[in-house]
C-alpha cells in the first residue's frame, strides 16, 4: 500500500470555470516538483515526485487558479479521494480536511453529497 503525502497546494487566484483534470503536457514546465504544487496527494512526495502518475487530486489549474469544480471532484465522486486505491484512512481524512479548507476560498461552496 503506498503511503500518501498530503499538502495544501499553491495557487494565485480562484475560478469557477469548467474543470478537466490536467495532464502533464498541460503545464509550461517539465519540473514535476513545480507541477506537484497543483495537487493535494502524492504517493512519492512533493519535493521530487517519481513521475506524474503519483500525483493525485489536482485542484489548481495549470495557470495557477484554484478551481471550485476540481475541489468538488476531489472531495466526492468518481475521481475523488474516496476512489484512490490503497489510501489509508488517515491520509484520506487529511486530504478531505485540506479540500474543506480550500473550499473556504469560495462563497457558499459546498463539498460532498449536498454540494
């Protein structure tokens, strides 16, 4: 079972535009540690991720904006923290806490089934 690191991603603004999870080539850099700042989870750390695929729960778009729809997707649904294989309950709870804190950047953003 991988041991997931959790962190609060860096962002420069917020957006409520449509969301599509970014792919590695969507970023203007190939520095994975810089790309990792857009994600909440990593199974190989954030300072020097082994490869793009170890990064999970993207919530900041390649332009640097925290996306409200990405937060909802990461919190619940088919591509959420609940669906990540091998994540332990502690990492899951920490990730959900980070997502909840980030949701505070938006007025009236509700995460989960009632959102």
